C-alpha cells in the first residue's frame, strides 16, 4: 500500500468516527451544572417527602402496580433532580412536574439531570412495579432513588413492599 493510500484510508476512518459521534450525540441537551449548597446554610433547596414506603399487600406476579409519592421543595432555592434510578429491573420511576411527565427510568436506564423544582412547589415521583419482569415470590421490597442537590437529603428513597403470589 502506498503512503497516499494509507493517508486517504486514515482520513476516511477519522471522518467516519466523527460522523458516528455526531449521530450518537444528536438531540442530547447540555446538562446544567448542579448547584451546590452548604448544609449549614439556610438559603438552600429542601426536599420534603411525606411518605417513603407503601405496602401494596398481596399482589399477583402478573400485576403492574403504581404508586405516586409527593416531593416538595420547601427550601428557598430550586431543587434539582439530578438522577432517577431503581433497585431492580422490574421497578422504574418517573417524575411529573407542572403537567410534564418524564419517561421511565430504572436500574439499567438512569436519567441524569431532569429538571428544577421551584421553591414552594411540588412534583410527583411515580414508582412502577412490574413483578413479572423479575419474578420473585413472597415479600418483596423495591425502591426508586432520586438524587437531588439538597445538601441535607441528596439521595431520596421511595419504596414499595408487596407479597407477590
């Protein structure tokens, strides 16, 4: 192979890699930098969750169960939702805020940054449990994790319990 052929092949390869990179990253939005606050400050976002565990009781393995949990920002700064994921492939979570609903995120599909919840407002964290995807019988607990910029509660846990038959 001549030097010219090697140079041309190298350029084609580099351009192909660059083109693939552009295609794979198209449509991705730039993530904002997480706002960091001191836990001792009074001017911070504050995540408040009235309930964190719900017991469905006895359910069938073929059931699909959903539970809505309230997430309030009782602080004075925007509460950033930095990530949503779950404890199992059978469990997913999504966030509903101001009439907008995110897609489902779980153990193998984490969200990354989603939104800011304004001070004095609330969002809904919806936990979806599909026991048939990972059939485990008996008493089962599954969780959805929400990572925030609240310096006092940066990892929130929303959990369900069920007796799967």
